[in-house]
C-alpha cells in the first residue's frame, strides 16, 4: 500500500506537468525543437541512479526526495505523447473547431485534447510504469515500500523474501497497466447519468469507505491476521536450492564458457579502443548519414565522454550494453519473425512480452542472481530479458504492416516464399525493425546501469559509488556520459532509418 500510495501521489503530478509542457511544445515548434526535445532526450538517457544523487543532497533521505526523483524520471513520456497526440489530430477536426467559432482555449480543451485521448492515455500508461520502476529504485533514499523490502532481502541474500516482494511489485505493475490500457480503449458512454455510467466505480468506492471505517473498530478489515497469512518465500528458496544442487555443474559451465569465450575477450577489445579513433569513425559515419552539422554534434558528444576522464568505464558500459543488445536482437528478431508468420504464435507471444514489459527492471535481477551469482553474465542475462521486448514487438509489427498490394505483386511476379520475404517484406519492414533495435539498445543501456548493484564494472558502478559517498559531481558527470552514449546511439540509428526510408520513397 505504501508503494501504491507513492504512485497515486506521483502520477497525477507527472501527468499534469507533462501535459502542460506538451501543449507548450505543440504551440511553440521552435521551443520544442531546440529546448524541449533535447531536454527530454537527456532526461530519458540519464540513468535512474543519477537522479537520486542531487535529491539526496538537497532534501536528504526521505519520501520527498524519492517523489521528486520519480517525477523527473517519469514525466518525459507524457510530454512526448501529448505533442505527438495533438499533432496527429486530423486537420478536418481543427477546421471544424474554427468554423464553429471556438476560441483558442475552447479548441484546445474541448476539441484537440479529447481527440488526442488514445495517445494521451498511452503516455499515462508509460508514466505509471516508469514511476513504479523508479519508486522501487528510489527506496534507496527513503521511499520505503516493496522496493525497500527487495533491497533488504538482496543484501541479506534472503532469496525467498526478495522473490516474493518482487512478485508483489510485478502484480501491482500488471494490474495498473491493464487498467490504464482498458481506460484508453473504453469509448465514452452517452445517454446515462453519472451513476449509470460509473455504477461499478461508485459501488467500489462505497465498499472501500465502509471497510475503511470498519477497520477502525475491527483490525481484521485493515490487516489480515498473521495466523491467516500465506508466504511463498520458503518454496522459492527450496526451488532455487533444488536447481542449484541438481544443475550447478551445467549452470556454472555455461557461466564460465560465456565469460571466458565471449564477454572477457569483448571487454578487452572495447577497453583497448582509442578515443580519437572512435571519434573519427563515429564522426565519419554521422557525416555520411546526416551531414557536417550532425557529424559535429556526434564528435562533441564523443569528445565529452573522453574529456570527462571516464573513457575506459564508458567503453566497459558500451561493451556490456552492446553484447546484451546483440543477444537480445539475435533472439528477439527471429521470434518476432515467427510471430508475424503465425497468428497462433502471436497469440502466445503477445501476453508474454506484455508481461515482460510491465515488470520493473529491478525485478529482473532477482531470479538471475539466484542461479548465476553476481558478475557480467548475470547482468547480461537480466538485461537481455528486460530489453528483448522491442526487438520482438517491432519486428512482428513491421512485417505485418507490409502492404498487401506489394505482397500480391511479388507473388504475381513469380517470387518464391524466400524471395518474397527477402526482396519485398524485409526491405519494407526494415525501418520498423531498426527502430526496435534502437529501443533495445536504449533499454539495454538503462538496465546495465542498474546491474551495477550486482558487481559490474562500468559507468553504473561510478554512479553507484557516488551515491554511496554522496559525491554529486562525480555521479552527475558519470550520468551525463551515460546519457551521451545513449543520445549518440539513438541519433545514429534514427538517421540511418531516415536514410533507408528516403531511399525507398517511404519518408
């Protein structure tokens, strides 16, 4: 209930502030291009731990610090959804509002905002998920709730308690996600009063009020007696012990093999990369994709990573992020391709990836640590599980969105099934697939930073040490370097996708 209370307090603040900033960005395109969008890019690529450091120094370890950090982290999706939703409102609706004599305020609040409701509700859903994710992490600076229970259990190596608290977080996330999605899909009801339209809601509120009052006199209404509570912690611990005892050799062999033959050589190669050479390659690639101005931006961001004195940790972060994104794409893209070929497979895959998307990133670490202990292999597996969803979803969506006319034209031309896929479906769906790869890389980067808690050596560890020592300067600098890496990857892939679309007449 404490975790839920923090969400209930924080989400309205994020939604209202994000809506207002989005409206400003919609009415002021220049401010959106030069101020709002760069700020959102920076806010969404700075790691979650970096938000905690200044709040801890300014407000101390308290729920206020946690709420402010959560609000800053969770607001950007609402801003983007508002701008996108308002821009997608058909011009006919805008013209009709003008013809009806609406003032600017009436047109905004009575026409544009209701018309953009589906996009706005997607933004609300993302705000809720990010807020829940951040509340778990901000338990480290006084938020309390289930995140603090997970943190204490992990520190004490109480596997069962950590898993149980993590599952409680997952349940809350899934329930809130499903409710917000249902609100987005629900069409407005007409011809009935408030009681008729919202009868179930009023009944639930009345029941809540009655049981709350009854709880003042009968404690059983407020809290289930300890004698009636059920815990699954011993079963989780017993299950992990059984797996460890019976499959320890296989698990350890897999961990050592991945470490010695894949991760360690990759790490050594990235750590040896010279900053000037990397800068020259990225700048040349950016110049080819977007011109001199784009190359200059990429060169400045790359130079900032080296000038901060954090080049080796940056390369360590890039190595683990790249390895995780590579594995996630190697698994996710074929699964997405399989789902696009079969409605039955898609019906099985969709609930799984929906559930994975609602699980807070913090909770992916718990089961993997149980089996693989701490280290880079654990971070790799947890990151792949967290970041694989966009690779599957975008591949499936992109292949299913190929126009049927193109497929029929390929069949009429005598294409085999392989030729149809290679020369028609894949080229048309490639921009969508590339966007999925982009999102996979960014999610991998955000998860790698959280994995600093389980022993990885990278920029996340720099942020984590700064948080422990209350060293704001070092933590913010490391957070900015992480943000620069994310912005570089995002901009290069986006420019590549735009070039592909332009070459194929899809821009």
